[in-house]
C-alpha cells in the first residue's frame, strides 16, 4: 500500500522537524494532496493513525487539503480545470498530458508545542 510508506516518510520528516524545534508534541499535520496524485485521502488517514502510535504525534490530527487539477493547453495556452480524467482543452479540444497543479504530495505545515 503506497499510502503507508508515504505516511511513514511524511511522519519521519515531521518528527525530525519537531525535534529541531525542541517540541514535545505534534498537534496537527497539514498535507497538500493533488487530486491527480493517486493518493487516497481515506487510506492516508488510516496510515496516519497507524504510523503515529508511540510517537510524539500520537494525539495529532491530520488535515488534508486537496489541490485541484489544472492544465495549460500547449496549442492555445488556455488554462483550465478538467472536469474528469480526460484533460481536453475547452477552447481547441487538444488533449493535454501535462498538468500545472494536481500532482503534489507535500507536508504543508506542522503545529507543535
Ligand atoms: Zn487549447
């Protein structure tokens, strides 16, 4: 399961970060997840609940911000948000394979004390 290793990695970064700030507890982690990143938020929440056991993040909450997919057409430069998994330019109907946003997986912020 992809989300388990992803969460383990994210939590490791969070713990290192908290340690660097001499924090005793992590209260909240906020992650930004692109809608086309392939990450399932429910699975991430599940992985989080498992990963935090026995760490200073054991009582922490996971917040997930979903970043919508946006594309730019290489033909006419139109920027658009595709309504589904087919990225077709609404202006000239070119199929677009590149995305501007929507594939991010990142730890955005951390609340510690
Ligand atoms: Zn276009």
